């Protein structure tokens, strides 16, 4: 048939264009997340398709067809002919039947899988294999789409042929019934009239030169010169197309690519093309041929009249004979303003003294009128001070003043009142006439537009409605790009976006932005409409006995149901193994923590005497056991006599006295001299290997030392337990005050104190209490007997805590979050330092991991991490800097430089782009990705050496074919160890540098 011949010619041309361009390569295959929970399907969300290497086109086409429920049912319930159980008889059977088997399995997984997305590799590979030529170069994407439908048609035709042989009747091919229609070609060829019925599938439409879909269709339905079709004179050739039968699924293939003969490669057409959600096809039907011809003739006549009116209007709006033209009404208004200005007799150049020295003195103004000469007396020609000179000079270039009676605008020199009256009258009348003519023309043009718009809106032309079902979008250039689909969910009445593994809710507004064209590099290349009068296309299937709608596995035949169940069991097993491994790692980590604590803390005689469990849950209010208090009181009596002389002298006195009174200690003890910021220099006596210098120098220990020091009087009068309560209240109050302060980002007290972090994030009171107790129980506090006694009370209180009172799992989670916060801070800090040094390659991974870890923290609460916008900004800026640097290396043309630039893009930039696209609400990130892509796409139209062109063509698919699937990155950079003070001060320094030098775009 003629349509198939045309389609073949188009496809051959497409293949030839593709061969003329440089060869393409697969994009990098995105790897799965190791955590199966990230790949788990949420509720009944549609299942995505994994991009297995330059297969986004396959995902877009398959998702559009799968969401046609009638097509879905046909594929799922397809059974191969019975004779194919033996060896395949021909090439079609060897190729099409395995493809149908894999397509059925793929559809079944898309129906009932528990995975967020599934792998279409097997079906894709069978389809691709048929297109590999001798040199293994792949062919055009449109070829794949046509071949996919051809194979489906052939597979169902095999089944239909078998049934015809068995029953003696000719059954219909459901693929043909679904996707193929017929049109009548009426025309004249070499003076002879003809009429032919032809079959079509995907109907091709030209985009260039048209503004909407109806204009494309009108042009496609008429070929050549057809004026003579309805007359006796048949000298000219041409034809009209009239649809005799439209398919239930009407697909338009928008031709957005054309071959540039000069450059020897195809180019994409980015023109804007609008299309409606509801398309009425009545005007193109053969049954409406006569009335449509009348309407077309009327529209042609109206458009001719419209062209004349627009030409006349243009003469009014662009008046004049020179290169610059103006609206005639404005010209008349300007003439009226000129004529009405105050007449003057002075020449416009007579007031300028060209002999004035450049120093800036002014000379007398000369006029021909004696009165004016007297009123505008000359200025003193002597030099004036600079300030006075500036105060009187009006024009710095002429250094002359304007007389008060000189008008600011040009004016006639001589005009009588009679002349002015006549001229004003004429100009007023002419302007009024011109404005009226302009309004009349504009109103007439608007009426013609409205008449044309409603020409086909009568009821007789609204009987064949087609609703937009899917829009397949291409972003990029002719040689490289990315594909996705917008598909209408007819039951939820909303648009969905299918972008490889990502399936998200969308809107008509987003579809318009990405599909109409003329904006960015994205535009629709295929439109799929379905007949609104045939609801079976999108109707769900119901159980014949119960009448309930079938969902999930219930929709599948038994063989596919078993296949999906087996795959789901494998996935559930993978999740269970992951959970087991994670629980095991957590248990090992917890045991390691407990073991390390046990190695440090030896059993104390005081704590050994404390019962393991007490009935009172309020452990902080319980008195310590009697035996322990007696020991403590005895220690207190000894301490009072030594400490009385230091009362009210502050912590420095205690530390100094300890330094002066150092005595030889038994062998298990050691004496350490410590210089602590904000506290002083003091001597610590401690059991060997129990003193931690880093802990002791931390802000937490400083606060506890200060708090204990303030309890000296309480300790002397009431004993260690009262002093303990006093100290812990002092320290908690101080930390609460720090948490409530409104500080700048560089003064982040969370980095100094874990408890401030917990208070900010509303941690449970029990978590705060236990954390404080553990800090007060530190064996580093061994300055004198008073400190030892108070820390002993703290350890006793810890022992009194019942398992039911503090959830240790929750406690560990809070402290793990704080450790994650510190690590995130270090990643961010190092990333910023490297960014400021312009070490963008090294900075990127730190900023990437900082943002990801910070996002995980912020998901639990807004104060769990740092400012997300700030991290996002520097992550984005670092990628833009790297992209610009890589582009500069590519432009150099040096092989080594070019390879380095492409290596930066392939190894660093491209893998990070999905991170910026995963949240499309972050517009700045989306714009940044578009800027990076446009930077490289701009090279396509430039002349360059063949080796550079080849490398660019190899690289662009990787840049443009970026789905939102996150690639598994290399391991995060190893972090150096920082003390609390070092981290706080270094972070403060880098944040202060940011405030002094704000980044562009912040």
C-alpha cells in the first residue's frame, strides 16, 4: 500500500541521515541502589522501567501502550500458536515469539511487582538485535518504534492465521483493529482523476511552519495543487486525503528533525506547536467531505480578506518611508505637539560659545534680540572655584548654561495664531480619523479570527472526539537526547510523568511547558489520542462472578501470576537479607561500643554496692544507698579541711592549689598537668590510661568543671549529693540558655554541645538526663576529692536507671544522629574550603555527600542539620564551575585537554545530575542542569575537527539521557579527626568567610 511505501521511504531517509551523522554509543548504565527499600514499590504507584543503556525511548513507548488497558489485556492474555511448540519455522517466529514472551513477562511485572521499577533488558535486547548492521551501528529511534508495532502485529497475525485455518473464517488482527485506519486519496495525476483507499498506522505530520496541530493536519490532508479537482480542467496534479475509518488509538508522529545538507547531519526543529486535550476529527472525515470543502473555502476567503486588513493596519502602525517607522497616530500627535510649542527666534546653536576655554568658564550669551541680550547678561569670565563652577554648569560637555526662556524641545520659529489654529484643527481631525480607522481594522481582524475559530464548533463537527492519552517528549538535539512520556490517568483524572524509573504526578501546565516546544530543548515528537466514544480502551476488568474490579495479580493469567509471585518472593528475600545484615551490623557496632566502655570503666567499690534495680522510676530523685553515702560523707569530712582555705576563690584557685600540693601517688596513679581554655591550668590525678586529654579539653568538660566549682559551699555544708544536684541544674540551665540564643550560622553551639543539639530537636527528657549524667560521671574529673565524690554520685545515679525508664535503642539513635551531624558538618566544611580554593574536583564529592547526609538528617526535623539552601547552592555552583572548566578544556582542541574535560564530565558531573533533577520543585537546580546541557549542545552547530565531533557525539547521550535514578557513587571521602574545639573554630572561620564574600546567586 502507498502509506507503507511512504513510511518505508521516510524510514530509509532517517537511516541514511543517521549513518551520515557520527556513530552513537550507549549511555552509562545506571546501577541499582544497594538498599532494596529504596527500590520498593509504594502502595499502588505505577511501576517504572529501568534505563539499561540508551533505552529511555523504549520506556516512553512501552508505558504509553501499557496504560492503554485494552492493549495491556491483549498482551497479557496472548498465547502463541500451538504449532510453535516445535522448532520455529521461519525468522519471524524465531524473533517475534521470544519477544512476545518477554513483553508479556515485562507487562506482568508492571502489573503486580513489588519493585519500584523493573528491568526490561531481555525484551530490549531482542528488539535491538534486529537492528544491528554489519558494523554494529544502531539505527534511528523512530525505527525501533515502528518495528515494535510491526512485531506486535506479526505476532498476533500468527495467532489469527491459526484460528482461520481451524475455523475456516478470517479472524481480525487486534493490533490492526487497534492502531490502523484508512483514508481515501482523491486527486489528479497527470490530468487524470483517481481515488484510492489506503491504510495508515502512525500518521506523520510536518511541524515546521505551523503553529498548532490542526494546521499540521490541514496541510497533511492536501498535497499539491488541487484547484482543478472540482472542475472540468484537470491539468494540474494534487490530491486530498479523507479519513474513511479512524483507529481507536490515533497516533501522530511529529517530524521535528530535518537533514541539513550543508552540515551533513540532521537537526532538530524547536518551533512551538500547540495541541489540544480534546481533538475533534470530523472535518477530516470523508463523510463530511462536502461541508468541509465549503468551510475550507470560506476560511480561505476569510484569510485572504484578513491578509488585506493586516496589510492596511500595518501601514497605519508602521508609517514612513525610511528604515524607522512609527504609528501614524503618534506621528500626528508629535506634529501637533511641535506646532503647539512656544515659538522662538533664536538659532539652536547661537547660544553655544565654541571659544570657551576647556577649564569651564562661561561666556556671555549673544542673541539678536536686545531685550533678550539684556535679560541674559554675560557671566563673569574670570576663573571660579571648582565648587562654584559645578554649581552653575548645566552641561559638562558644553560648559554653558541654558537661558531660562529657551524651551527644552524644538519649536517653530515663526507661526501666526491663524496658522496654528488651522494646523491644530487639521492635526486633531486627522489623528481622530486615523485612530478610528485603526480601531475599525483591529476589530475587523478580531472578528475574522473569531469566525475562523468557531467554524468547526457546530454540533455536526463534534461527533468524532479523540482525547489526548499520551505525549512522548524528546529533549536534546537530533543526534542525542532523552525521552520521557506524559500519560493521562483516566480514572484519577490527572497527568502522570513517566521518566524511566521515576513515575510522578504531573499537570497539564507542566506538560505544555515541556511538550509544545519553543522553550528549552524539549518538545513532543509523538501524540497518542484515543477515541472518547470507545471506553473499552481504558476500562478496567471486572470479575464475572463477584463483579469486583480486578487489581494486581488477579489481572494476570495463571502462568504470569506464578512468574510475578516468584519474582516478588526473590525481592522479599533480598529485603529480608538486607534487614538481617543491617541489624547484624548494628548489633556488632553496639557490642563494640559496650566492649570499649567496659574496658575503660572498672568496677568501683561504691557502684558495686548499688542494687541493680530499684522500684522507684524517678532515679534522679532517689537518695543514694546508705553505705555509699557514709563513704561519701567520710570523704567529704577529709575534703572540707583541705578546701576551706580556697572558698570563694573560683576554679583557678582549686587548680593552682592542686598544682602546688602534688604528692607522690601510688603506682596505679598518674599526675597530669592540663592547660584548659577559659578555665586555667590545673593538675589531674587519675588512674593510668583513664584520662582522656581530648575529652577534658572539650567545651562540655569546661562547663561541668565550672558548674561543680560553683557548688563548693553546698558540698561543704550538705555533702556531695546536694552538690551534684546543684551542679547538674547549673549546667542544664547554661545549656538551655545557649540553645535558646539566636546566633549567626558561624556560632553554631550544636557543634560544642550534644545536649544543645538535643534541645533544639526536642529530644525526650530522659535522653537529656542520661546524657548529662554520663558527662558528670566522667573519670576525667579527678582534680580533688570534691570532684571525685560528685562524679561518684553521678555514676550511682546511672546505675539506678531501670531499663524501662530509658530506651537505650532510642538513646543510641539520638547519639548516632549527633555523630552524623558532626560528620555532615565536616564534609560541608571541607567542601567549602576546597571550593574557596577553587579545587572544584576535590570539593565536589564532599559537597555531594554533605548535601545527601544533611537531607537525611533534615527529614527527621528542621534543626537536625544545616541550611539546605546553602548546601544546595554550593553543590550546584561546584557542578557549574566543573562544567565550565570541562567545556573550556574541550574548546582547547588539545587531545589531552579534551580527554581530561570529558573525563571530568563522565566521572563527576554526569553522575551527579540526577541528584539535581530528583526534586523538580528545586527550580534553580533544574535550570542549572539545563544550562550545563545547553553549554554542550551549543557545540553541535559549530564547525570542529572530526575527532572532536566524534567525541562530542559519544558524550552527549550520557549528558542528555540522565534519568532521575541515582547512580551508586564511589565511597565517601575519608574524614580527618577533629576535636570539638577544632571543628567549631574551623567551621566558624569558613562560615565567616562566606558572609564576607557572598556567592553569586545566593
